[in-house]
């Protein structure tokens, strides 16, 4: 929510300047340092855990993660490229393509990873993946894009900004209850489908 509000505030003048990009990248640096410090605290609390075969397990896990990332990357690229071709065939604007086809295509790896993690009982990984991706998308991707040459923000994007905040607040309320129920998940999914329908019909 914090980085989302920051993005909205620096977009008010109609563009993300190179200075805005540097600000976002600075925010990324702060978030990364905070995360690393949090990780080190957790590691220091688990010093007494067994380290037997840790090296072999780590190498295998790193290798499999690398393979999984490559396959997910290739799958996302194929999905996005071909979906864009189809979208252009139907005469959709670049903004709509970005908000829907590209957004869904690039989110497929996150969706697959989160579903697998949650089904295996690792809910923190699923939630962390979703929230972490949103933070990095804003701070890193928008930050790098703006720092390179600036990004023009059209006025109708503010409606999408508002919807983004509403969905984020809904998720925050759900998290505060300690569990995201199936009903909440269905409501969020239906809300997104409605958003897609309205976007396509504009």
C-alpha cells in the first residue's frame, strides 16, 4: 500500500521523471536492506538446527529453482507474445493490452508458484510471493523504466490506480482476520473478472 500510494503521488504531474525513477529505486534499496536484515534475524534464531547434508541439499535446490525459473520465464514469454498478437488482431489498445494480456501473462509464474506453495501448506511463501512481486514491480520495474527515460502517465490511469488500492485494502482486511477464506478468494476473483470486462468494454 505504501509503494502504491507513492507511485500515485509521483504520478500526479502526468509523468514519472528520471528523478522519480531514482526515488523508486532508492525505495527498492531500503526495502531490500530491510528484508535482508529480517532474514538475518530469522537465521540467527535457527542456529541450532541440524546442518547435516546442508551443502548437497542446497546445491540441488538451487539447481532446481534455476531450472524452474527458466521454464516459467519461457512459458510466460510465449504466453505474452502470442496473447499480444491475438489482442492486436481484435484491435485492442496498448493500454488495455498492458492492463490485461501482459499483466495476466507476466503474472502466470506468480500464480502457479503461489498455488503450488499454498496447496503444499506453505501459505507464507504464497502470500510473500504475491506481495513481494507487487512491491518489486512498482519499485524496480517502474523505477528502472522512469530512470532510463521517463514515463508518461495518461489521466485515465488514475481509475486503475484507485482500483489497485481498493483490491490491496481488501486483501489487507482479509489478512488481518488471520485467514483468507474461500469466499474472500471468490469475491476477489469475481471483482477482477468484472474489472477486466469493464476495461474491455470501455
